[in-house]
C-alpha cells in the first residue's frame, strides 16, 4: 500500500514506521490526534486479517468488574441493539477468530477474517459494543451477566446467580486455578495483580451497578485504547472508518490506568490456602507446593526470552536437573515450571503436584541447592542450545494451530506496548535477541540469571495449596446462612421487589429480539464471497484443522480460549 497516505491523514500522526524483517511486515505506530488513541499496524500479505481494540483495565478489588464489563458490552449496542449480536453475527460470518479476553491488567476484543466485508462488519460491531453498549439503558444486562438475587416466591430460599458469578465459582473449585491466582496475589499484594480481575465469588456480590458503570466510563475511552490492525488490507481505509465512525466523536481525557510496580520483598513470604476435594479423594499426597520468584520486568527484551529458555533447560525439559532432583527426592508425583511474562513484572514458578505439606522445607531446600549447583558448575550447554533452537524455530515458524498468527503477534505486542506506548513492536522483533542470547551462552550469562533472579532475589513466595474435604459444602452452607439472614432482614415489599426483578429478568431473557433489531446485524451475502477467496479459505481451514467461532471470554493472561 501507499504509506504516504497514512502520513497525510489529518486525524492521525505517525509515531514510527519501519520494515520489520523478522515478520516480513511494515510496522507503523500512530496516534489519534484528538483522543490520543494508540494505533499499531502490521502491514503484510497475510489474507487472514486481524483487528483488536484493547483497554488497560487494572482492577482495584476482586468484584470482577473488568470481567463483568467484558461480558456485558457484548450484549447489544446503539447500532446493533440485539441481546447477543455476536451469535447473530456468527450465523453469517467467515471469521477465523472472534472472542474477548479479560487479563489481570487489560481487556482485549480481537477478531480475524479473510473476507474484507466480513472483517469490516466484525470490526464495526466490536467498536460499537465497547463505546456504545446498552449497559446504560438496560440494568438487566448487568444482573444477567454479573450477579443478581433470585427469588421466585416468598417461601423459597434466596439464591445468587449470574454468568460471571457462576463461572468464577467453577474456577475457584479447580486446584490449579486456585493456586495460580494465589501465586499472583502473594507476589504482588500492593498492586492490581494482588486482586482477582475475574472476580472472587465471595466478593462479586459487592459490586454495585453504579460502580460497574463507573468502571466502563473510566477505562473504555479512546484515550485509554490500544488499536491493532494486521494483514493485507487498505490501512488508510480502515483507520478512516475508525476515526469517522467512532474516535472523532470523543474528546481526549486524562485517564489514570497506570499499573504500579510491587515493591520487592525483603525476604521470602509463605502462604497457605485450601482447595476443595470430594469425600472420596485422599488429602494425603494431594498438596501443591510452589516456589515463585518475580524476575525483572516485561520491558527487558533479553530477559523476556532468556527466562523462557532457562525455564526449559533447568526444569521443563525431560530430565531437566531441577525437575529430576525433586522427583528423585520424592517431592510430588509431577513437577513442572512456568515463566509468566504477560504482566508488568513477570514471575517464574516451580510447582510440585501431588505432594505432602510436610515436604515444604525439603522442597525449598532442594530447589535452592540445585540452583546453587547450576550457578556454580554451569547449566548444561546442550540443553541451553536446544532450548534456544526450539524457541527460535517456534518464533520463525509462527504456527499457532487454530489461532491466527496475526492475533498471536498482536497479543505479544501488548506485552510491551501496554507498559510503554513507544514500544509496540519490542517483543515481536526477536531474531537479533536470539542471536545475542546465543552469543552469551558460553560466557556464564544463564548462570548469572540464576544468581541474580532466582537465588539472590528476595522477592519470592512459597505457596502451599492444601486439599480440604467438605470445603465446598461448608462454603455453600455459609453462603446459604448469609442469604437467609439477609432475606430475614428484608421487609415484605423488599422481598416482593426481588421476586418482581427475578420475573422481569426471566422475561427479558426469554423474549426474542424483534425483527427490526435483527435486521441491523451485518451479514455476508453470497456476492460478498469471491470465488478465488473460497479456495484460499478452504486451504486455510484444512491446514488448521477447522476454525471455531468464539464469543466466550478468558480470565487468564495467556492467549487461551475458554469454554462458554
């Protein structure tokens, strides 16, 4: 395309433009002049075009407001006033990806399609959803997707319901999910990472309709937005549409969505939590032990990759020394590790599954002794080179299965862009970083990483997840008692109000959208699908073993889909 057209656009200014050889793409960073909206473009010959709009959304508490807003903005908007536009849209769409994701510090709405008109339709509906949702006109959307009291008659027990509320109750019954959340909470207690962005079931009912709307007003504004376009398209045309239909209708706002860094700990901290198991499961041998260390920040280009390589070489690879030492010592039946780098301050974890609480001190001792030996005697060079080669191959191959590579590049972009608006392409341009890391293998680089970030670093925690029989039952009984006490304190009129609201919500859910509203949904017609495109689409579908339409959400920061 003619990139001089972008430079001449009145609504935008070009911040950076250069060819990114690694991706065979032209990378352009732009800024919307009126609102300050941040734009990142990757122009190339990939027909599978990707768009997303994201917002930095650090939560202040565990009410799950970011997660609930993500759900609810997709329940109809000004120009598409149906209750679930994406289900309707999917009926006549050729999308290769359609989803929304809530992370600990951001919310992202991505779409992908190989068809030009379909791509524009998807982009249009998403932009309308985030900027002009029906949530201000219809409180029932909040109650349906977030939480609400439910009561059908004065004689019945009061209950709690809601899509996000139920979803998070399920998530908090999984030991892996419980542990993952506690690890983050333990490492970053004074930051937004110290609360649950998806929502804690005990806290979600504290969220008011007013506080929920305030969250949307504060964060869902172009001044706090990150807009990404990838693929073979007329970038000028798309940007003109985004400006004329949406961005130009807003004025700039000062929005504080900053994410503070956690002050390092002076010494290692310990946390113990419980997770539920059934009466038939044994408590013995069902403990999770985790050793967790904050390692630098996400803007360290080398560390971003090097820690992934180190993770593989010392623990994740078959026969890796740290895993072997723990298994040989009988610490858990399974040992695994991870380096989570999609947040401002990444962390490294070693986890022993199916262990015993009595092994906690031994678990820590073996990890630190093994790390000292590796720092002193050296990490196996073959393992390091193998890890580098594997990661480099994955980067260059860019095969993400059913996920469009443009989407995965876009999510990686946010690992730096969210924390420094000048560094959108920081982590997707990695060939030179791999070469630099390779050149340092023989000089003790990885041994120094062990010393600096894993041994001498006191910003670490040990989290023990203990199984507890009957925990689910006791929690349900506690909730039932709380709801009973609340109901007993209500007046007759207040009880009747809840009954009426229950009936009204049920009627709202069961009432179909009228034909006039449905007609607003942009659907593809046969003439919109070019014959030559059909052949290309078929080949893409075969390569990736089929595509799926997604409209569910994810509360993790890793780019994995969740099931609705």
